């Protein structure tokens, strides 16, 4: 387990590890998929503000455990509290938009629209973070998005408002992801996750009494699971962005549709169509292509950047 000094400004060498970053991203997407399925189920009965509150409040528990493992409360010290708040606001908006999108749209339509995020992310990587986006990454993202459309082939059902929420979620995800990549250069990964949970909980608490509906015991457990699963998956996303550039791991977000198809069959008895299976193949091949290209390009001396080590 890595330890850090109490001073938040302590600087250590960081070496990119593309494969480890991809592994964390794939695992994170799997947990996010479970969270989204539970959220869609609960949104049929409960107000969205309740989902957002439990998503952030319960996530405080695993977040603080990570902080203590990383070296104690000193990890939370930051000279970029404004950036931490901005990241939390973006992530909170993404949560609200995603819950509304999955509530208002058919599952396949919502997933297809929210997966415009990697395209936004790739396009914004250079202007926001000055990260070079090579041809291989553009190809992987573009081909992967074609695979998403083949899998989802939007049906035209659902509301225009729901589509707007899905696109807003995609944009927030892209900006939030790039914000994390920037913050990991100076702040600990556990600190980023915890500050996000704190700001989101404080932000949703004042409106909670106006939307409160007492959940059943089983639904209460599901509400809590959203926070626990979300906290862990968010931390893994942060680690993915610590070890690899945002544009390198973003195509692996597409694996969410594979998990969505599996969960859709288990929970809602939805069977993937032939076109969906073709799309899954395209998405998988595009991710493997990117990973093989990264393995070749990383033969050169590793890029070193300033940052703090993550907990682990």
C-alpha cells in the first residue's frame, strides 16, 4: 500500500501504464452498468433527487476508507478546492442527466446517446489538457461509436427531453473525465473521489425533503447499493485516468453496452438482436486494436509527469 506525506503538495514521479489504466476502466464500467440498472429500476417508483442523494451520501463510506488507507486525512488537503468543486458539480449534473435519461428513454436509446461521450472526450483532450490524440485513438473511438449505433440502433421512441438529458450526460462525462485527469497531477485519487461525494451530498441535501418517499426495506438496500457501487467504480475510473491518458482509455467505455445487454436479459428478459451482436464485435475489436497500438507506442521511454501516487 502506497503512503503519502501529510503535505498535499508532495510530488512524486508518475509513469503511465496503459494496460493497467484499461483494466481499471473496464472494471469501473462494469460496476457503473450495475448501478445504472438499479437506478433505472428505482426511478420507476422514486424521485430522481433521492437517487442522486443516496448515490453520493452512501459513497462517502468507501471514499473515507480509501482516504484512511492512502495515509489519513492529510490526503484530503488540496490547493485546488475550486477545481474539486467544479468537478463535483459536473459529476453531479452527469448523475442527474443519466438517471433522467434512463427513466425517460428505452434502455438501448439512452445508452447509444450517452456514448457520444468518448467523442466529446477525444475532441476536448488537446484543448483542455494538451494531450496528443493520435490517429489510432481517433480510429478506435470512431469505429467503436459505429459499433454502439449498430447495437442500439435508436428506435425513435421516448421523449425529446430524455434525448436531451442523454446528450447532456455524455458531455458532462467527457468534461468530468478530463477534469479528473488534470486533478490527478496534483491531488490524490482518493481525495478527488471523496471531495466529489462531499460536495454532491451537501448540494442535494437541501432539496431532499421536498422529494422524499419512504422506501421499502428492499428498495432501501438498493438505494444504498447505488452509493457503494458508485463510490468504488468512481475510484476505479480515477485510477484509470491516473495511469493512462483520457483518450487512451475512453474507447473501453463501450463495453458498457455489452454489460447492458447481459443485465437487460437477466432483469428484463431482453435478448440482443443480430445487429446488437455485430455491434458488440465491432466494439470489442476496436478496443483490442487500440490496446495493441498502445502496446507498440509505449516501447518509447515512458512519459513522466508530476502527481501523487494512488492508494493501493
